């Protein structure tokens, strides 16, 4: 599967002091992220968001850092924040895509499928998003088929348990009847043999 889309840049163009300081924090976060210091990076992005809550890049990169730290639920919320800010079509598509990757890792296949679909609606040319969508759909079908088989097996076992078992007395009666049938067959065979004349026996003279 495709890994996360990463945007290590600060694209908030503003002359406001808060925005400038926010971009500085984003830059520090990016440096930590490149050094695989994801916890430190997330803290810097969080600081950037305190200074500029509408900094979509800080939101997006913080979500990626949280994902790397296996804080999946927090990462998903940060991706949602990026989506809600809706600063650019491409960034929103990437946020949907990355959220899909996160959800897939959590085995939330139905939710990840919806995320990939949203990414493709915004960027139909994203072939890798389409590949991930197909993989998730196949995985979901496989999971559903397995669940159906397990349910069927469980139902068969339940029916087998509920099926009345023959009592010991009934089994003895059945065995006795079989023996009587065998003896009757043997007696019938003997009677049939007695009726057949011996090969050298003369005919009766009347």
C-alpha cells in the first residue's frame, strides 16, 4: 500500500506576526520529522496551530507525525481538521487519502474505503488511491466471506447439538430386531434347501 503523502513545507503567506511564528514552528517540526523524531515534530506542529489554528499544513503534518507515533485516533482527528479547513483541493484529497491509510492499518476497512473514495472524487487521477481502494474492497469481501463461513459452521454445530440423540434403550431394541431378522433369514434359507430334492433321489412311484 502507498504510504502517507507528506508535505514538509509552510505555505501560509501572511505578514501577521502570529502567522510568521506559526510557520517557524512548522519549519522546526519539519526538521524533526525528517530526522524521524515524530513526537518532537508533533509538538512543534501543535505549537504552530496554537499560533495559527487555520494553518492547514501544520494540521496535515501533525496528523502524519501522530500516525508515525501510532496515535491513530488522534491522527484521524487531525486529518479531519485539515479536511474541514479545505485550504486546497489537493491538500484535502491528500488528507482523505492519508486518513484511508490510517484506517486501513486499524482494520477499519469500510471507513477506509469511504476515505479513498473521497480522495478519488477530489483527484480522479490518483491511481495509487484507486489501487488502495481495490485492495481494501477485496480485503473486506474476504473478511465478509470468512464471517459467513464461520456463522454457517456455528449454525451447523448448533443444529447438531440440538438434534435428539437415540436413547440407549432404543439402540438395544434396534440391535435385537436386526438379530431377529438375521435369524429369520437363516431359517428361511434352511427351509428352502430342504424343499429341493437331492440330485440322485428317484422319482416317487405312484
